[in-house]
């Protein structure tokens, strides 16, 4: 009977499967890194955009606060003038 040693063949097949697995693992890691990078950049853009909007709103709120102070001063002046008018009329 002829005995054939299949161990080198099995070892070669195992090495081929291991190489394919390692290549797949590396490609998956690279793809995951790229996806994480894209998501990071997208989120940074969203944060930057929101900060810009927040700054715009802060500036507009400051303008409105100044207008509210002006209106309050005018209302106080009107109240003082009405009080003087009442004093003159009485």
C-alpha cells in the first residue's frame, strides 16, 4: 500500500486560510478606521456649524438686550414726563 503524506498540503491550505483571514481582518480594520474618520469629520463640521449659529444668536440677543434697555429708558422718561405733566396740570 502506498502512503501519501498530506500534511504539507494541509499545512499549505491552513496557511492560505490564515493569510485570507489576516487580509480580511486588515481590510476590515482599515474600513472601520476610514468610517470612523469620516464620521469624526462630519461631526466636527456639525459642531462647527452649530457654534457659528450659537455665536450669531448670541450677537442678536445682545442687540435685543441693548434695544430693551433703550426701551426701558424711554419708558422711564415717558413716565417721568407724565408725572411732570400731572404735576403741572394739578
